[in-house]
C-alpha cells in the first residue's frame, strides 16, 4: 500500500489569489489602495471599515506557492515586464538611414 502511494500520488502545490483593493470614503472622496490576499468581502471581517467607506477590488491575480513566513506577494502581471521578444522595438536614432529596398527577384 505504501509503495503504491509513493508511486502514484503526485505532490501537491499551493497557490493563492491576490487582490488590489480600493477603499473609498464616500463622504470625503479620499481613496486608498492596498494589495492583500483577502477579497473585498473578507477584508472587513478582519479590518473593520467605517460606515462611510466602500471597498472594491481593481485587480486580481494568482500566485504560486504559499504565504508562510510572511513572504511577499508575487507581482501583478500588469507590473511585470514582457519577455524581450514581445517588447516594442526601438525606433531608429535620428539621422539614421532607412533600410535599402531588396532588388526585384528574377523568375
């Protein structure tokens, strides 16, 4: 039985969701933003809000791993740089010559 378990049970991996929350005071219209792993419904249960404050999320994403030992959350995909082959190409420097056209093909 133990051998079967070792051969066929795969290790589990953890992941968690991160939220960029926005809390707006409806009286003063002052807003604050924070990143947390509690959604807008859970957050007020741990951190009470004033009656004049409304909470919503502006962004959410998944992170792999766990949050033990107070590790920081993974960055938002919108904050990450695209891979080098997907980054926009730089414009040629001022005064650079345009590429020469290819000669017509024979045939």
